[in-house]
């Protein structure tokens, strides 16, 4: 596919990343369960795992037994809504919100993983951000209870064997490192989760070599929307990608980490994204899930494949790097919009 260039390659001064060096409470974990019975999964298990996690988290966290969180006297201090049903503010300078992003991402097994034999392992990832990081013991207990109670139509049960943590440490030769190997922080028989540095440092963009060409390898459907409708691959632009990513990062930082204004130069960064050329090699991938709230089957989809950006990437690279943990687009909490950077 030919390189797509913007209509007007502006030569205006590039914005800088003022938040470089910021230390953010953010961590990725991998949970490993040993299945006692065969487990059947849908093509994409993100919705199933998110639903089981939410139901279990509510059961272990709720102190009142109220049917809904609305009107509960403990809502302001209960960890369940803070993690799974983040309340929207009545007013906000950016816009009025019906909801704000939740501070977790479930990263399910690879697309197409349909069957795990009895005695086999179910592995999936979980990203926690902001104050949710401190709730790892509660979150882990909720996931443990969810799988012990049974997954899928057959209610296949499993036992938690280990929790691993993934870190990323920048160095002189790797200012934008790929996520590193997983390190165990809990194994069956341990009394508590081992101490670990559940933070990421946002790398600087001006002090290291920055590639002029970068590819996003998009692993799960990236669903960027315009006026409530998904954009097909041919309609995707670097500007839309950057705008949606920065909005997600800004809201997560403000509402879950007490860091309003983390992306202080967002408008300038979005304008700068318009100067990039891009080469999309993307296809649309649909998948279906059953919505218990709407009582119907729903088809969701997004772009997967490779998307190459070209130009002055320095101001954008720290945020694109951070997006490898936070994902981008609609339904990110169930693992959609996952990508890895390939310089």
C-alpha cells in the first residue's frame, strides 16, 4: 500500500513532552490458572473475562448488598465502583461525560483460542492504573474467586497458580524499551504478593535518538469512533489515533491518579499528528458477544494489522509508548486496541 501523506505538512515548531520523566502508577500482570475441567472460550474472550471479573469483584467488595451502586452510602469509598464503574463528574472543563475510563485492562488469550484442556493453563493479562494498582490483592482475590467458581457455559473451574509482573526499564540504548520478561510476584503457597515497583516512568523525547518511522503492530481490534460510529481502516488517520489516545491518557491520569493536566500540550500534539505520513496495512476484524445489559448478541470489530507512521515522531513517541499498556479506542477494558511498537 502506498504511503499516505497529509495534504499540508506544516513546518511549525513541534510541541514538547512536558510530562517526560513523570512516574505513573501503572503495571501489567499475567495470571496463570490450572484448569480442572475443559474450558471452551469464544473467539475473543475479553468480554467473558471482564464480565466474570466485574461480577466477582462486586461480590467480594460490596459491604451493603445493595442491588446497585447508585445511592449506596459507601459508594465514595467502595473499591468496586472505583475500579469497575468509575462515576462520571457532574461537570468537567473538557466536556460532559456519561462515563469515564476505568483504570484496568483485561488482556485475554490470543484471538482464536477456543479450547483449553483439563490440566491445561489459562493465562491472561491485567493492566492496572492509578489508585487501582494498590488494589492488586483485592483484584487478584476477585479473579481467583471468579475462576474457582467456573467460567463459560460449562462452568469450568480452575486454580490460581501464579501471578507475574512485567516491568520496563529504559536505558541509554533503549530509551523506549519493549515490555520486559515477566517476573513472579506470587505463586501458589505464598502468603502474600511480593513487593515490586508497580510504576512506569514516562520517557523523555528530546534526549534520545528517535526513529522517523515507527510501526504499530495492532494485535486486537482497534475501534476508533467518530460520532458514535466506528471508523473503517481507510478512514483512520494519525490525528484520530493521537487524539483518542491522549484523551484516554488524560482522563485516566486525572480521575484515577490525581494528575490533571498530565498531557498539558494535547491540542498541539494532535495538530502535530497531522504532519505525519502514514502507511496502513490494516484489515477489519469482527467478533460477537452477548450483552446481558441489552439482552442481545452484539457484533463488535476494529482494525488489526500494521500501521506505519512517518515523520517527526519525537513529541508523540512517549505517549505512543505508554499506549502499549493502556490500549486505545472503544472497549479497551476488555483488551481491544492492543498494540506494540516496532521501530
